[in-house]
């Protein structure tokens, strides 16, 4: 399994799936969700809301609208209170990997789940997400990419990755 950490815009990724840092109601507000809806189209949110609500820590896939990816996987890292934790982020990351693998996808791109409105620290986020990746045993997934919006987030993820591998 190849793990890549880059700085960039998740909506521009051409991986089989990109992950939306979602709430359990699956409505798409600001941050990553807002960018995905803006670039991919309203149909992504409409399909997601029809599949919700889901449990915190779970994930569901929808089409990707006008995005380069084939799917958007909505990872419920928080509830309507918009509060998350390291454990919720780890569980939603693991659930996203399971959904992608069940769809027989080869590649997936993740944002830093829970670091926006969820308020989780970058170091906690990186540790939780990377733990989930290291524990996951894929049948189909080969490439896992973390797409961080700013250089600080990328540096934190790279630092945590180097300590854990």
C-alpha cells in the first residue's frame, strides 16, 4: 500500500474517490464539504442526504458529480453538534477505507478530517487517520493520499507519518 502526503486541493484529485469530512446528517456546509459541493455540484449533497443520517464514525459513498474522482465518500467524523474527537476521526477514516475497498477502488484521497469546524488539532488528526490506515488490511486499495490544504498541515502529517512507520 502506497501512502502519499501532499499539499493541494482535494477537489482536484483524480483518485477513484475523495473523502468528504462530513457530519452524520450528510448536509454539506463549509470547509471541505463546501468546496466539494461547489466544484462537484449540488447533486452530491442531494444523494448524500438521501443516504443519511448515518452513525458518527460511519461512511457512505455517492457519485462525484463534476469532479475528477468517481466517488465521494462521506466520512461522518462528527454529529450535528459539529464536535469531533480523535476516536471519531479514526473510526470515520477506517469506515471510509472499508467503503472504498468494498467498491473495489484502487485509490483514495483524504482531507484532514475534523480539523475545521470540528476543532481537532492537526497532530491528533494525523495520528488518528494514520493509525486507521496502518490497521486497515485492503483487498483492492493500493494508493492512499492525504491532501492537505496548507503547508503546516502537510508538515504535521509528514512528521507524524515518519514517527509511526
